């Protein structure tokens, strides 16, 4: 069996070499001849998998080690009876932690309280659900909008998008749909921004094209939005760097790039690969993860819970580090190359559950537990 693999899929060589000969590529396949006699393609969201790529090949199975299948031509794959899968949900906790880290950083940096503010979540999928749970632990009121789930009569008190626009904070967790009833392309534009609450916080970790960037800049200039956090951008990796001067926290599409999320993504596609080809799974990918540096923090008395949380989270994930590294793109001669470099060489960030919180305070125990920390009594 010949398996063509994106070299940035964590532990791919160790776990998939058990089943065949591996051919590695980086970001994109320069010569599609390598696919002609291949059986399997393991890719990420940077690869457009369509007729142009797979026509005339022997590919039977395609797996993307990322959440989302916008980069896969589902119609073509179904027509050719090519099995496909993604790693949906693998990075959801990583993205949710990013949102919490961003909110705590903004609160710390600009000296405002989060307690009592209302958070509007657009998209209640794997990420949105986790954001809601963590946000409520911070004392935020939460409203949720998700028309597709509402139409399916999922049991949840959904609200119209107009209600979300009145929130203090808005965070987006939707797929990119270019057309149709649930179109999200340019979902947030001048029309939506004009209805937003003045002085709000705006976060996008979904897809860049869900937001009209020029309209976002206008909303910031008009003080509709006081603080903006963007992890995703239009025309990645060839982004418009002029927008960076208006964004408070800017990162290169890495919200879901924790080491734990990458390992889970590999684990999920390995499971589906073994199931499809009827192979025995020989390696538990998650057991390959190294020990985290931060093991235990003791928390009992506290003057300001949010400052304590911020101080602990910064030790695990300092979002400023990603922001500062990304802003160096302004001085780069090749924007695309630097954007890809940051993503492909991302540091081994770990998720909160790797850190144990030792406390005898029941209230603190509940807060840290809901946010995702391991609790040690």
C-alpha cells in the first residue's frame, strides 16, 4: 500500500508506516504523479482535494487530520466511491481554550471585568458547546445562535442573530458555506456590524471569509467594536497585513493547533483508516504525547479570580507569544511563506487538562474544572 501524507500530520510516520510505504509532502503536492499509484491520501485543510488532484489516480481513501471538509470536493469523492473522513471535533477544546485565553488577556490588558457580560456564540457545534461551558464558568451570560440546529429541532434555547448582535462579546464558530439557506460567506458585514452593541468584543476563530474584513475595519474605526481577536483571515496564507493595526490579538490560524488536538486528529483518522481497510490498530497515538512542563498549581485564597486564572493560563498558553510572532509578518518579504512557516512550525502548546489544580475551595474547584483543568483535592 502506498500512503501519501502531509508531513505536518503529527506522528504520521510512526503510526502509518506500520501499514504501507509513506510518501511525504509539505502543504501541497508539487507533482501529482506521486498520487497515480497511491491508495491513500492523508491531508490537512491546506490541500484542495478535487477532480484536478485525484483524476486518474488509484486513491481509495482520503482523510483530513483537521476539523471541517470545505477543502474536499464531496460530490467528486462520492461519484468515484472514494471513502473520506475528517477529524471533526479533534481541535474543538483547543479552540475553546484559545477563546478563553483571549478574553482573559483582553480583560487583563485593558482592565475591564468579564463577570456579568453577555457572550453571543454563533455556531453551537463541537467548539461552540465547549466555549459555552467554559464561558459560564467565568460568570458570563451566554446566548447561542445556530439556525441549522434550530431547524433540526435540537433541544436548546437558540436565539435569533439579531439578539446575538446586542451582546457584549460575539464569538464565531461556524463552517464556511458559500451559498444556500445557511450561507456564512460574509455573514458579518456592514449590515450586521451596524446593529452591534457599541464597544463590543469580536472574536473569529472559524473561517476568514465569514467576516468581511473591510467592513470589520469600519466597525472598529466607528467604535462599534472596541476589541477584536482574529485567528482566521481572508485569502490565507496571502493575507492583507494592513488589517493587523486594527486587531488587538492576531494569530495565524492556530487556535486549534495544540499538541493534544493534533495528536487527537491523527488518532481519529487512524481509527477510520484501520476500520476501512480492516487493519488492526497497533498504536495509541495519545500515549505518544510528551509530559507537559506545567504539572501542578495550588489555588486556595484569591483576591481576583480572573487575575489568578490569567496568571495560570499564561504559564500554559501565553497568547501574546503567538500575537507578537505573527505581527512580524509586516516586515517579511514573503507573506504567504511566513504565514505557512508559523503554522507548520508551531510550538508544542498543551491543553489545560495537563495541569492539575490543587484546591480545597469548592467554588474554585468548580470554576477550574468547568474550564478544563484537572482537579487535585
